[in-house]
């Protein structure tokens, strides 16, 4: 796969849009907001796709080869693809993890991740602002003639993110403190919990590469039944069978926990819907969580 992405002379970008290849939808949408008419963005991972387990196809490699610049999540979000991106970068193509400028002191480091960081940055809107600024910086470096255009778009997008951050804070504040517990299929919402004051419990760890076992289901069911938690949530990119198993185990312990709805964790919703954008996805998630826990 790496052979296709060899060193090439710098492209002439004056007469055409910049070809950008991205991984997850949150990055794809953010690049479109900042790049505007100057970019043509191709996202590799659409709705319902789990980046932790994603295996690139031949057509994906072609899209990477044709790109003028590549943005990916980093922090091992894309699993084994990380090595591919690093090799492409060494071959000279502009290839950047969008997490590269975030202070490591601001990153979560779950125990089960064995010294690595939680890659689900988008659930803390303040951290995603840093991602937007990194994308702006790298596009401007590649295409300096459009620097002012990218900066204007970035300022407008950061204003949207500031409003989104305040919206999430208001929504969570409407919940009674003892109801602020979010239980999901895997621990993708840790940044969300830390920033907005919720306890987050994932059946699996921060990556879906390891499967939950019977003991994990049993232990989580006991927590839910003992604390009489009202709802738990499925995720669009994770099979819901494990959450349904937890629900059944809770019922067996005498507590009727409901599935509060589907959350978007590692992928956006369908393109053309509000959930198909980063801002819309975050709003949808917080509205779903608040409605279920109330």
C-alpha cells in the first residue's frame, strides 16, 4: 500500500482546488468548513464505520495517493493505519494527525491504554477548536495564497464551536447531578464527561479492538441495578448486541433500564442530515442523553 504513495513534486494549486483526503467524518467536516471552496475533501470513513478496526482498501490507497494533503486523527485512532500514514509522511506528502498541536497535559490517558492517549478529542469542543486551528495552519502552509481565506473561515468556525460549547454546558446543567451518568458501548465519551461534568462508563475500553466479556457485562449490570441508572446508550459504529446483553442482565437483577437512544461516537450521521456535521452530531448526542436521563 505504501508503494503507491511515493514522493512527488509539489503540485500547482493555483488553478484547481486542493485535494484533501481525511479519515473520520469529524475531520472531514471540519476541513470542509475551513477550506471552503478551496478544497475538495474525500473522507475514507463514512457513517457507521469504526476507525479502530478499519482496514484500507485499494481504492483508499488510491485516494491517499491522489491527495495533495492528508489529515487523520492520530493517537492511534485509526489503529493499524497509523503506520501507513507515518510512512506516507516520510515519503514527503503533507500528512498530519490533527491532534499534533494539543498539549499532552490536556489528553486523557486511561489505564487500560497502557501509556497511550484517548483519541476521541471531538467530544471536548474546546479541544476540537485546537484541531480546527491545526487544519487552518497546515492548509495555509500548503496554499499560502489563500491564507487569509482560511483564516476568515476558521474564525467563523471557531465562533460556531464557542456557541456549541455553551449549548452543551446549558443542556447538561439541566440534569439533576445524580442523573449525570452516561453508559455506552465503549469508552469514547471520556473527554465529554471530563469537560461537561458527567460520569462516563463504557462497557469496552477506549478502543473497540478488544471485545467485552461476560464478566464485563455482569459487572456493568450490577452497577446499573445498584445505582438505579435510568438509561444506557448504543453507538452508531458499534454493534448493539453487547448493550442489549447488559440490559437483559440488569432486568434479571430487578431493575428496568432503558436504551436511551443511539449516540454517534466514532462516526457522524448520514450526509445531508444535521448529525452528518460535527456541530449537529454533538448537539444530537447531548439532546439524546439529556432526554433519556431526565
